[in-house]
C-alpha cells in the first residue's frame, strides 16, 4: 500500500512496521521532542514520563551535560563506531568508570564491552561462567528477566516470551525467588537443600543469576539478608554469582549498583540500559579478573564500540562523584515512597500494595487486570506508566532521577485519578 506524505498519526506504523511492536500500542502517540521527565507529541501534547525507556533514561531525556559532550564529540569528528579499537572516548569512559564506580567500592572487575544490548551482556556472563566452571547449568529465579536471545531467554521466566523461542530452552534450573511461597518459606534454604542433596536431581550449576529488584517480573525486591545468604550459599559451593543489574543498576535503587546495600560482591555484573545515560545502546559485563577467561574474539560483536555512548556515559558518571546528586536521588526516592504509600492507603480497598525499592517501584492490586487499565487511563491523562509481571498485573513506576518535586507530585496526582477511573470502569464491566 502507499503511505501518503506528510506522515502524521500512526498510519505509517500500522502499515509498515512489524506486528512485534509493543510499547507503541500502549502509548499510541507520535513523539517529537523530549527533555528531562517530559515528552511531547506531534499535536504538542505534553506527557510526564514514568516509563523512562524501561530504565534506559535514568538521567531523563537529553541530559544537558551529556548532550553538550556528545555534540562536541560529533562536531570534532570523533570516531562514532570503533569495533573494539582503542579510542580516547573509550579510554575516558574506562578511566572514569574505574575512578568513580569501581575503585571507591573496592571492586577490581575487568570491563568487558559486549554487543550493545542487555541480553548480550547476559550471554557474555553465562559463557564466562560456563567456561570458568566447566559446568553447563545456570540457576535463575521465578519472575526473572534476563533478555530475549536464546541463552538469556532460557533464564527469563515469562511463558509468553519463552514461547517465541521455537526451540527448547535448556541448561537453566528454575528456583523460587524470595517470597515466592509466601513469608513462611525461606527460598535460600530451599535452594541449598536441593543443591546439597545428591538425590534432588539438580546438577551443580555454573552460576546463579539474580536481579535484586525484578524490573520486568513484577517489581519483587530481594531483601539484603536474602541476597547475602544467597551469595554465601553460592560461594561456599564454588558456584558463581551473576547479578543482572541491567535495570536495577545505574542508580535506580539509590546506589550505583543495586546490591551495595547488601554488601555482596558478585563475580559477574551485567549493566546496560542506563549505563550510557543518554538512551544510546551500550552494555558491559564486569568480570572478576581471575574469571576473565574468554579469549580474544570469543565473544565479539560489531557494535561493542559505540563511542557516542562512551562519551555520554562518561559525562553521566560525573554525577556519582557529586554527593549533592546522590542526596537528590535519595530525596526523590523518599518522596516517591511517601507518595506511593499515600496511594496505597487511598486505594486500600483495591488491595493496592507498593513493591520495589528506591526509584524502581510497582503498585499491585487485587484485580490483576487493573494495572493495565490504569496504564491506559494514565496515558489518556498525559502520563506514561507501563505494566510489569508475567500477566502485566503490576503497574511499574520509574520516573527519571532528574524529576523535580512538582513533576513527581503532578505525575502521582494523575496516577491517582487514573486508578480511580480505571477501578470504576472495572466495576461497570
Ligand atoms: C532489559 C533487561 C535485559 C535485556 O536487555 P535488552 O537490552 O532488552 O536486551 C536483561 N536483564 C534485565 C534485568 C533487563 O531489565
């Protein structure tokens, strides 16, 4: 069919784009501009963004310092693409990442630049864990999400996503996340019992892979104590610990890494989403030096050297050197917690419960279909807020760090209105 110019509205997407598109179905606007916590569509309508690129825009849209660094680099003809060649942009990122993130936390991990997606960072971590241990299986948890390429997909839990694989997904053993069987069953004890019992039928795994907050799986958050005991259980059995910090990392929980509060040191750490700080594709796997055993080119990829992303990543890292920034993130997280607590009280009759930690939060309701209706009602009111969980049963609230108090309060007011309206709509059905 022909697509008439000028393109406006969603006709071109409906006509030409694959059926696999998804976020745009929920938020069917055509966006033209974005800044901080706000986006505008081609009708000039303004939206408050609690979606934040599914966690890729922690610093908001087009953060000014990163934008300036990027524009300077582009205007100076800095190499944009570089495979894994040495560039000054990569050198600067590595230096600052070491000085601002790794060294102050006592971490000596090597930085492996993987293909620029989260799922590729997870593939790299799994390959390394399998190489180092000579074992094949990975333990992943209920509700976990680790990406959609086959190796990572095997560790992702949602039946709907797994169903697209078209081949059996193997070499992953599923274990219950904290709280899976309710408050009375300790799932680390459960794991340890199965690992230690030669009659359990569980082969010793190469690694455990875990998210400290399940971004796609419904915003369950592991307690520091559970994480510490999990890490100890792995270490005592010579099993590697992989923290998939692709969504909960880069400051979402209030600290740069989401596991800092627990005081654990993972063997492998996956970062992507907000590591570039600008929404530019970039991913990395941090590897304890003695585990860095993949040889040159064994895990390769054409776009591992996204130098534009290195430039913005280095610019955004400067924030973590500034105590005023971390204070601000903590204050925003505290305000969000307070406002969500008020929402949970207001909508107590809907079983509204707050999930997650820091600035990666969820709202669950008794009626599993309500989150989806709230998300749609919120969009009609100019608020972008998505759902999470295998049945889309949890509303996911993830404003950028840079949102100011008015923006946050305004967004939550719209959300309250959307919940009220979606709940009434549900009663009418
Ligand atoms: C988004 C995500 C991934 C996959 O990242 P992609 O860039 O979409 O491949 C993996 N793990 C977690 C925890 C994520 O949130």
